[in-house]
């Protein structure tokens, strides 16, 4: 089971992915990211702390947005999820990766 939600922390849009995010949720993730990116000229956080698995299509989408927009910040990916992201084309450090939300909010870079 998965859950995709969107909110804000400190005025920064946050897309939260929880559980096993599969191919069926790809469209929902894409829409949440698009809305968040439109809402912020600064940056968007993607909270992966409760993500158990990412479908490769979703991981590829996150990698592409991180590469093209440079405003995407990934928060708390587990080593397993980080490996999926790397296999899908994300490069280490691309877009920024943080252990927690506070750390990501503090980095204005």
C-alpha cells in the first residue's frame, strides 16, 4: 500500500511518498510534483523517509526532475531507495539529498 501527499513546511512545498510506490501511482506522483514545482520558485522537497520501494518509472521521473530542475531535494531515502534512484539515472548528490526535513529546509543553496 502506498500514499502520496502534498503539503508545505516553512513555506516550501513537500511531496511525501510512503510505502511501496508502484507503477500505478506514477501519474499521481507526477501530478503532485508538477503542482509543487509550480507553487515554488525556490525548491521542492520529496520526503522519502517512509518509502519502502519505488517503481523504476517513478524513480526515473524523480531523477529526471532533479537533473532538469535542480530545485528538487530528496529527504531521507533509505540505502535501498537510494540504490533504485541511482539505477534509474540519479547521480549521487544530484538535486541534494538530506537525512531530514529540517536539514533540507536549512540549506538555501
